[in-house]
């Protein structure tokens, strides 16, 4: 479970399916059905496309033969900017209509001339394959010279550039490059300032394609998720979640200490691997993700697993798991996980009974030591600081609220908030791209609208009522931790959080079969 939570979820899901067929599941199907229907129905009426693509001017070459696919994403030119050695990046492009983006020749802050104009988008390429960059250009001078460069992971590769007039005051620039051994990614669009008497230039209708010459312009991928993908993701998440809940019941048949020890061993493997990553390229100097896709996901998974170990093995195992998860959170620097860990630590301490006060001295001593040497906390010492990361999330939350207000019932569609953010992020935003809204509630509102949030509240209310009737305090604590994590990130439906919570829920509920009779058995 700790190492491959998604694989573990499939296995528990198969077990859960068997229990459902045998009419031995723990129930709760109506909760998942309500969430599935409310969130899924809204997707049918969510916008089909968030982009309003400009109409092509008459001089844009029409397709008269085969047209190669455009490898650039639709929004490729939205983060076009100038660059020079003294200032670095500066002079961001401004949209001027007709599909063009304007760039000043001189950095607006320093007045220094820009030596290069580029976007920071990277695309995979294959050695031995020839690629062509092309774009249309306008400027305000009588003469302008530019050179396209193919900037790969191995460095700059300036190439001869063609500049062909296509209409009064409009040129099409293009150049080709054959990827060399060792090239595996390309930054595009990218070109050098080679002189002229112009003061500003305007770039539009860019294309990156396979081939030795440019074909007619075509749009690339928008990055938007199709209706079929959105429904498949949402319905699959609900169905597998329900089955994992049922599969959690098999945990009661196993030895609790063995299960707790196995989970703790997995957490230890994560910790050892993450510590190794700290001093090894390419993670050296960065936050290590362990065996997960991203450092925050490792931190969130660690605190949820600590709660599951505590539930299965009792206070001693829980204390050991809290220690290991605390080290994992320190290594990853996940501040949201840190707050969840503190909450779980407090609830675990309160549940120690008569040992509570003897442990209080240890906890208070540790707190004083960290207060005396806060640098030992590393990135966690900034848990209450409004640094650049926190400020960027405030901007992301504002865009999420805008998405909800624009599509209050349906949202922009599951998986489409990153695209919406790219379109509507404020000028000068610290984060050029984002994968999610960094908040459970705002993300649900932005991508699923009021219907998805209503479904989630019905599901959550049913689960909380269920646990309160069972007096399942430790599982309630785990739900609270998951919700705390959701205040600062969108990890609730990540396998390490979602399925860990459902396994804990299924395990606890399955121990009260007599209580659940005629109420929560699957009909």
C-alpha cells in the first residue's frame, strides 16, 4: 500500500467486488452513487471548449496538401517574453488581436536591448528526426533581422532562417533542425534578435512540426479534457472508491500488528529512498518525491498512512508511524502535510489515556527545541509565512473562484482548470502554469461547479454521520486530516490519500456487522 497505492487500490477493489457479489460488503453505495450522479451530470453541460480561437487572416496559408500536426499547444505564445544576459526574463508579450502578441525591443525595466525572444514551453523530440519552427511576424520598422534557434537540452542550435513576405508588413519566418544524439526535448518558440530599426515586433500563428519545411498553419492541442475522459475519470474514481471501501473489510481478518508493521516498513522504504534522493542528481538541492510523482503527495500520503497504522496497530505502532511520517514530511517540506501531521499528533496524544501526561513533556521539550533552533525545521519553519509559494496560491484561488462564478453549476470540466488558469491568470502571476487549484473545495467548484460540491457534501455528510454513530473516533480523525490537507492542496483523490482513507473506513465499519444489519448492508 505505501509503495504503490494505486495498484493496491485495484487489488482491494477486486476483493471488494467479490464481497459485493457475495452480499458481504459494508455498504455505503448510495453515498458514492449520489456523488457520481451529481458530479457526472454537471459534466454533460460543462463548456465544450474554453478557448475562443481567433479567425485566421486571409494571408495565413491555406491547406492545399498534407498538413503536419502542430506540436505546440494552443496557448504556446501566451508566455512569450524577451531576455538579455543582464536582466534575464522581462518584457512579457501583450496580446494585440488577430492572433498576434507584441514584444518590446528593450526591457521595460532597464531599457537594455533584448537579445532573445522565447517561450518556456518544452516538447519531446526524437534524435534523427527533422523539425521545423515557423511563425508569422509584424514590426514597426523598415528593417528587421532574426535567427531561429533550436534550444534543446544540450544547448542552443542556431540555424539558417527564412523570412518570407506574405502580406504588406507581414512575414513568415521558418527554420529546420535535425535532432542530434542526446537531444530529447526542445524549447519553442525561440529566436535571436539580429538587428534592424524596429521598436517592437508582433508574433503570431506559431507552429512546430515534423518535417524539413513548414506546412499550412494548424492549431495544436488545447490541453482540454474531452467529455468521455471526464466522465470516465469521475465515474471510475467513484466506482473504485466504493469497491475499495468494501475491500477494506478483509483487513479485520488479518493480524493487526502484522498489517501495521508492513505499512510502517513501506513508509521506511519511502524515507530511505527520499533521503538518498536528497544528495543524488537530478533531485540534489530539490525536494525529493520518494516513489510518488511529487513531494507534496509523498508528505500527504505519509500522514494518512500514519493514521492508518495507528488505527490498525494501536498507540505504540501509531507513535512509531507518526515519527517516520514526521521525518518524511521534513524531507519533502510539505507544509500542508505538516499541519495535518500536527493535528493527527494532537489527537494521538489525547488518546494515550494515563500515558498522556508523561508524553506531554517529550512533546513540549521537542517544541521548545525546535523553537530555539527553527532552522532545523527547514522549509517547514515557513509554514505560517506568506512567501512566494503562498502568494501564488492566493492568485490561483482567485482564478478558481472566477471559474466557478463563470460556470457556477457545472464548472469548467474535470481536468480543465489548468487550461482555464493559463487563459485567465493575471499578468505577472508567479505561477505560469498549475496542475490544480491547491484547495479541495475551490477545485471542486472550479472544475465541477455547485453540483460536484453538493455531491461531495452529501457524501461527506453521510460518511461523518456513519462514523459518529459508530463512535469511530480514529477514523474521524483521519477524515479531519484529509480535509486539512485539502485546505492547501488538491490531493483528496490521490491514491495515497483517497484509498488509505477508504481502507480505514472499510476496516472499522466491518467490525460492526451486527450494528449495520438491515441499514448499511448492500440491498
